[in-house]
């Protein structure tokens, strides 16, 4: 409770409203806990967190699953961008932080997230998939105090696959579409299956206009992964300790991985039904 008390001691009226909302959510949520993912286990929809290092495709999987389950896909990066482009109460403060190249504080992120959840509840939303949050153990502790996370899905790819994938990224300088020229075929190590990913090739009119992002170099990607691993390890350990962490080794790209992920989440039946009625 200490983190929450500390957090909300320094809050404004708006933040107190958000705090009371999340307290209300906490007290109305059923007390049962289960690690086995199910839809609607508590008279509400799923409340999941997706973890995964940059390049793993976490946003894509989170977005596909949220569409399937009818829950919002809440990416904290989007919340920050939306607040920045709005005239919201935090936009000025955020602008300064971002312009100075500083990290957005836990308090601001929690505040944006609380506001988003509150607005969602007002519209009748139930459940969520969080993407990009929590990033630190402190954020995880605060989240744990204010709401009931059912499951944390940690998406994994071997580092050499991630590297190839990041180095293969291309953007069309004309239409802005993203492609990937890497054709990945990596032999599985330690008894793990091989991983293959087909490239996502551009149409002929984009080919001559492809550019590589300046930060998709081997050195920068490997530094990004190192920093991510260093920060995410304690968050993974935190959820492992709560019995809520599900590690999922992606067997390839989305076509290979999505069905297996749905199966692991006991959602494959749901998917069949959806396809049948589509
Ligand atoms: Zn193009």
C-alpha cells in the first residue's frame, strides 16, 4: 500500500478522482484469483498485460487479441502521444519532459492510465490488454494495488532473431508503410524448434524508395535489447512471484505464432467460433 499512498499523497484533484475510480474498481472486483486464462472469469472481461522486448511484435499481438476478446488495447506510448497532441492538463508538462529527453515519470503514466480506464468504464468498456506498462517493478506494484491483473504474457524471441528482424526493417519514404526484407531461418538451440519468418516485401512501386531507420543498426539494437532486458527482468520476476507470468516463445512470425498463442491462452475455440460466424 505504501507505493500507492506515496503516489497519491502528491496528487491533484483530477488524480484523486482517478484514484477513487481505481479504488472502486478494486473493491468491486471479485476476490478470486486464477492463473489459468479464461474469458470473463470474474463477471468482467480479461485484464491482461503484454510484455516483450522491442521488435518482438508485442503491439501487434496485443492488438489482435484485444480485437478478438472485445477489450481495449491500451498502449501507454499512445496515451503519452495523445496527451501531447491534446490540450489536456498534462500536455505542457509532458512536452517539457519529452523535449528535455527525460523519461516520463511513473506518476504521469499512472495518471494517464487511470484517466483512460475511467473514460473506458464510463463508455461501458470491460477489461483491457495493457501494452508498454508496467515497465518497472514500482509501476507493477502500483498497478497491483489499484487493479486486478489476471495474466501477464511475456512474448519471447531469441536475440539473434530479434536482431535480424530489426536490421531487416525498411520504411517507404514515399507512402510511409513498413516492410521487412529479412528472411529468417534460425536453427532452434537446446531442443527448441527452428524459427522461420517470411519477409514482408514491398510492392514494386515502393522498392526504390525504401529507407532504413537510423537507429536500426546492430550496435543500437543490441544496446536497446540490453537495456530492455536489464529493466524487464525484475518486472518478470515480480509477476512470476505472483504466479501470473506466462512466458511464450514465439515460433515465428504472426501467421505461425498467433494460432499457437491463442491455443496457449485457451482461446483457440473462441477463434474457431469467430471464424465460423465471420
Ligand atoms: Zn511506398
